[in-house]
């Protein structure tokens, strides 16, 4: 049977339409559905679609009002918010379906707040006929133990502008409230993370500051963000390489992967660092950008460590579940990542400030002490002339002039900063030190004076020293020979301190390594990374010869296996 494609017409029976064959005439050209009465007509309009309505003129207005009321009720019962009207006695005179689905606890609190709102509205200036001139009143309350609700109230006015009823619109704000609470918690944790400029923190060594920052990041990532497997890589602008600074819960093979800030061929981390855009990988098995992470990793989230418009690195989180991260997680990680970037930036500023301040201070000391020291020497020489023949007094005065010269030299050495070693000319020619004698030691530093001075000191103690002028040369030597100890600067051309540390450990997993840095400058955070893997110590230039030798002896002693103990029972 062929379907009737003619337009559909609804005919509402009335005084005129009942006396004339209207439906019969219209049926020649249209599909006609005739009903008698307003309610059947509204029911028909709810269930069917019509192209036209035929009715008596007097029936149009009631039908139109019925349609408007029907549409309004449909809208109010469809929206996600609860809507109610509360009278002056606190009774609910009307409510939509959503409102009726709320618990009695919520319903009662809504009516109580509507009564409070009515008191507030009635205290406003009376005689206002336009309800829009009244300000809506908003309430927030907690119900059912752990859920949060928001209520917006508005007055219904009579012809004299008096408040007769209150309209309340209420919605469940739990998810938004909890979202804001977490953002606030991340914000508080971030401010704590970046508290590296206080007096207490500034007294710590750079290594201690970095360790403190690492501990904070790991704690907040786990306790607050609930991230168990993550890595932070810092961008080395010189090489464009993403240097691994912190890794938690990742296998060694994932940490050994070299990644660069490039949009292609360097995994998700390289893409994020190059573009500055966060990246949610919902399924690692279907995403060609994903590179090896934790075992059985199924999804990941990577955000940039952004400071203003500059990308300092990336923060990568991984999960064993598919689709473990959503847009809320991305937002949380981005907020947290900005604080991590800020904390790393503050560390670098403190290093630069310490370097600059120390240099200026040393210059000032040299200038301020030059004249008093000259005066002491002049006075001592004058007294020596007066005590000719008194060898004891002249010897004492001579020691004063020698001490003054030693003070001058120390000040000059300190002013030279990280380009010198204090007390390097005081080492005896042939000291007896069986611990250092015959030890093969690699020394790497791009400062000629540093590497030569350390080499000369250790050679005087009988060590066999290999001197390298940069990181590339040091790594090549480590790949070819075995050493008993490695001493390396952190910031050198071609390789950084961590790369040299890693090369030494690849050759021999127990070789001691000592890193050096000028006033704690560690742009690639080698100290934190190497400390996690067994770094012996860090020396902050300028250091004294005695301190150098003490740390070398400690490092070598830790590598000496304990002597066997004879068992008398055997």
C-alpha cells in the first residue's frame, strides 16, 4: 500500500466546523485528522506532526495558550536543573520533574533558602513592577553528606510590585566544586613547590635544593595528582635534547631513550616540546607517536613545562589502563607543570644570582682590603728596620708579612671563582698516600687551569691521570679504558656531567664519579639524575685542595671491598 505523502491537517471541531463538512472538503487534498475538544487537540499535537491547523477563530487563543504551556512544561521537565515555585509560607506550589527527583533533604533546604530570599527581596524598594530590577540571590549549600548544590532565586511580583512567590532553580554542583577544590589544592601545592627563594632554602647547597625539588615533585605527583608513573625532561637549548631529570616508575630502557624537541620521530614528548601543545594518548597501541614507557602502558598524558611563552621541558604521565586520562587531567597537569617550570627557573636564577653576587663580593673585598694590607706590610717592614739585631722579633714580623701575602692570594683565588682551586701550590712534591698511588683517574673540565691543577695535584700523590678538555673526549676515553675514579665538570661542550657519569657506569657499574660545578650551575640537572644512580659527591668551585683530596679518598674507600674475616671455627 502506497504511503500517503499529502500534508497533514488537524481539524478542531467547533461551532462552525461542526455545522459544515470542513473535514470532508479538506480530505480531498490533505490528510485530515479531526478531534473534538482542546485536550485531544493538544494530545494529538504532542504525538504527531501537522502542517496546518483548522479551527474556529474563538478556539485559536485557548489552543495557542495550551501549546505554549505544553512547550514550557516540556522544556522545564527536560532541563537538567530543578525548578520550583515557593509561596510566602514556604510551600512548594509547583516543581518540575528534576526537582521532584531530588532527595527530601535537598528539597527542604531549597524551600528554606527560598524563604530567606523572599525576606531579602521584600526589604528592597517596593512598588517595582519590573522583576528584572530585583537582583537574583544565589545560595550554595551541602546536602546528603558530601554533595554540593547551588540555588538561584528570583521573585514573582503581583500587579503592585509585591513579592508573592519565589522561583528557585537548583543544580548539583558537586563535580564543579570538587574540580575547583582540586585546582585550589594543586595551586597551593604549586606555590609550595616554588618556595625556593626563602632564607632557609637559600642556605642549602644547590644539590640539596635540587633534591628537595625532586622530592616535592614526586610527593605531589603521587599524593595529589595520583600519578604513579611519570617522567620530567628538561630542554637543553644548546642541543635541543630533552634531558631526563626525574623518572618515577619507569624502566631503565625507557629512561635511556634519547629524545629531542622535534614534532616527528621523537615520540609524544618531542612533539609536545616542539609544539607546546599537550597530548593525550588514549591508546598507546594505536598511536604511532608513542615510544616505549612502562611495561603494559596503555595510555599517556604529556604536557609542556611552560614559563610564560618559553618551553622548559615536558611532564609525561603513563597508565596501564586504556583511556585513563581526560581533559580534567590535562588541565590539572598543565597547572602543575607551570609550577614545576617556575621552580626550575627559580633554581637557575638563584644559581646566577649566587655566581654574580659572589664575584662582585670578591672584587669588593679585594678593593677594600688592598690598602689595609699594604699598611700592615709597610708597618711590619718599618719595625723590622728598628729591630735590627733582634732575630726573634724580626722573624715574627717576617711571618706577619708572609701571612698578609697568603691573605692576598686567597682573596685573588676566591675572586677568580670557579676557574681556580684554593691552596693548589701548597701540596708537597712527593706525599705518601697509598690510597691514591697507582690509581687511574680521568679528569674532564673545559677550564685549562682546573683540569691541569687537579692533574698536577693527583700526579704528586702518585696517581695516573688522563686529562680531557671536553665531554666528547671524556666519553671516548671511558669507552676505551677502565678507570678507578672519574672527576668531571657538569657543564662542558659536547657532553654534560650526567652523560659522562652514565658513560662511566656503562663501562663499570661501580666506578666512583665526582662532579664539579661553578657555584652550582647545573642547566641539565645532572646532579639530581646522577644522585639517584649512585653519584659519589659534588664539588662546588672554588674548592680547596684538602676538600678535593678528602672527597677523592672517600670515593675510593667506598669502592674498596672489605677484607675477609678469618673464622676461627673453620
